[in-house]
């Protein structure tokens, strides 16, 4: 039978949890697993709930998060979880940890900024055994990657849960992270300047070549206009225009534009050949 103190709702939710876990792990049917998780959470009602039902609900959410992530629907994770807990402060530590790690992995740590902050400020959560490790996780995966160093220091200094050694260690980590961030910023700005100069040089050189080419073309076209027909002329204009697009619109330094440029050069050569060696046709008589 059911463990003592279990009402029918947690028993039903526990059965749904088992089904959801099977669907997720054995059958890889993520949509069906998510459906079972939702049904289970709905049967338990809002809020954290008492003892065993809180554990079942937390497990249902963990499986649900995994199912959403497997379906590449990670953007929905936070709102999906909050519809069952209503406020960030009520999220179980395991669920908060998963959310922080997930949004960190997809490089969207800002999603967890407010949620994590609200959870850590809550007095009830401060008495939980997982509090310190979640505070460290929030620092490492949310505040520091976003460059929120002052906020991180305030959080550590203002915490009455951390003992002094933990505080010192965390402040040291924040300091190192700040130095690293500053170094990366410097490197970024220097490389941006160099990139800018390099691009100007490349575009400048190409523009110069293009102008020379167009001038030569114009001369060639003028001197040979009597010898060739409209088609090669159109082809030539098209090739010139495309080459102009490449130089002006594309970044010539980008590797993806190289095959395109090679194709255009070939097209240009063909067009050039059509101009230099026009097809001799008998003149058209009226």
C-alpha cells in the first residue's frame, strides 16, 4: 500500500513521475514525458506542498526540465517551472540549480539574474543546507559571467550564512574574475582596432583595384563596342555589378565569402573572354 500520510494526490503524482521517467530515459519520448510531468504537478496543486509531495513535485519538475531541454525548448523552462511554484523563492534548490546550469550552458545567464537574487535573499532559504553551494553556483554561473562584480561582492559580504573563510575565498574568486574580465576587455578593444584598420586596408585596396578594373573595362568596352553583341555586354555588366557587391557588401576577410569570390572571378574571366573574343556572326541586315 501507500506510505503512511500519503493522500491519493501524491500517490497519483508518484505514479505519473515513474511513467515520465520511463518515457524520458527508456523511450526517449520527451513530449509524452513532459505531459506526465504536467499532469503530476497539476494533481499536487500550487506551492511547495508538505514533505513527500514536495519531493515528488520537485522530481516531476526535474524530469520536465530535462524533457524540455531535450526538445530544445529550454527557453520555456523557467516560466514552465514558475507556473507550479508561482514565486522564485519557493523553487526547490535542485530545480534552481538545474535552471542556473541550463541557462548558463546556453549562454543566457541573465535569465536567472532576478530569480537567483530573489531566492538567495529569502530568509527561509537561508536555513537550507544547500544555500551556500547555490550562492556559489549563482556567483560562478550568473553574476561573474555577466560582469556584475559589485553585486557579487555585496552578496558575499552581506551574507550572514557564509563563515569568514568562505567569504574570503569567494571575494578572492571575484577579484580574479574581475582582473580576467579587464584583461579580456583590453584584448577585445585592441583586436577590434586592429581588425578595423585591417578591414579598411583590405577594402581600400579592393576599391582601388575595382576602380582600375572598371576604368579598363569602360575603355575596352568603348573601343570594342562595334565588335560584339549585346549578350556579352550584359554578362560583363552583371559580372561587374556582382564584383562590386562582393567588395562593398561582403567582408572579404570572411572565409565564407571566399568560394563566392572565386566563382565571381571565374564568371568575370568568362565575361572578359566574351568581350575579347566575341562570337563572329554575319551582320544583321534590315
